[in-house]
């Protein structure tokens, strides 16, 4: 019985030590992360993290960071535009267009959303609407951004010269190779 009492007292002592100090002390050279909750630490804004991940080409991770930012800030124009930009980089044109249009509905003066919507529309082949969207972005930006100016210029140039296929300026000639077989040669 005394062995049971001694074991019980030891267990109670260990439990008290765990609760009062936050666990057993950790060696300074331990390879394991410290236990417990860090206090006073602020998390980095999801938008900043997402922008850095976009620059690094990590679009899927950036999208997750932007969703976290939506939880922190709400679905504002900046967050929706960022989500749309990540979707654009991932090739999800329909989702990107939807997010960018929602961002513009929330803030009709948000230039990055207008520009990125124009890029989505160009990718989808909707050049006329894209040029109108780039024109809006250019006007809202007061012509300050070289990238928006170049996007508008390219959209207008593509509207003036629509190309369905590359022009075919080749001359063809047939060469007989045998009985009933012909080889088609092109001369540029």
C-alpha cells in the first residue's frame, strides 16, 4: 500500500509541475520546438505573405495566404483582387474573372483589379472588352503606370488587326516522286 501511495504522490507531483511551469524544462540544445503558446507575437498580414509568394512564383500558396487575409480583413476589393490575380497565374480564368469583377463592384476605383481583369479578358480572347477595361484602368491611374499603358496599347493594336491565322505567304509546288506519288514543297 505504501508503494501505491508513493506512486500516487509522484504522479500528483508531476502533474503539478506540468501545470505550474508549462511542462518539463527543455534543454537549450534540444532540436525540438519549444512547447506552449507564444504570447505577444503578431502574425504577418496574409496579403503581405501572399504578395511575397506571388513574387516567388508560389501561386497556390499565395492563394491560401489571400484566403487567410480574407478571414482577417474580410472580402474587400484588395483581397478579392489578390485572389483573382493568383487564380489568373494558376490559369483559372473563369474564377479570376469572377473575383476581379467582384473586387470592382466593391471599389470601382481600384486600378489593379481593372488591369488584371483586362489581362484575364485578353487571355480569354475578349479583346474589345479588354481594351475598354484597360482604358478604365489607364484613366483611373492617370496614365502613371507603364504596364497599364502597354497593356492598353497591345489591346488596341490587337483590335485594329485581328488575326485568325498567321498569314500564309508560301508558294507551293508539287514534285512527282514515283508512280502516282507527289511531294508538296513550300518555298518561303
